[in-house]
C-alpha cells in the first residue's frame, strides 16, 4: 500500500511524498522533504525530480539510521563468502546507490543538482536536455520553490 504525506504548500503546489507505509521509508522520504526545503533537491510541478545520487545517499543514510536491517541495504557484487548486508553508514555511497540491483538510480547524476545549478552544469549532467540559452532553475515556472525563497 502506498501512502502519501502532504509536506508543505508552495506558491506553485502542494508537495506529496510517496512511501510504502513503513517508518523507515517515511524517514527516507521526509529526508527528501528536508532536501527540498533546503534547496538541495529540485522538484518540478510535473512530479519529476532533478535528483542526484547525493540526495539518495542522504535519504538512505537516514533510513539506515532508523532501520539498518531493511531489505534495501544489500550490497551488490560481493563474493559468496562476504556478507551482502550493509553493516555501516559509511558503505552507503554514490557508488552503492548507482549500482543498486533495481537500476532505479542508474541515470541520476553524481554531481549535486540544486536550485542555483547553472545551465552549463545541467547540460553536462543531462547532455540531451533542450535548455534555452538563458535557462535558470530558479526562474523556471515549472520548478517548485520553497515558500521562503519565492517572490
């Protein structure tokens, strides 16, 4: 069962975070809420997130702090002799996130995307993006801006 939590109201929209109903996943998603509020996670009104591997490292570390035995914390590419369960927070890295078996984060950039990320930096991370010459995340009407940063 997927549950949603209304996080905040911006001038653009309400932000909803989906989670599976477990407290560990709630902690993970609320970390993304904090990242949004501190402008280190970019959310578009379409529901798309310009998330990066660093956003996920933070969220998985918060989840691990609450529930280290969660099924998400499995290492990939380990020998049959080694434990495949993550043992410490230091093992939750951008490399681990990028190589998760589901492949869900395989297209996430390894460079942080924040509200002030330049057009040039975005084009390096997303080379196929069609961004106007004067593109700015902060000025994009499709980007949800935390209320305190809105005009």
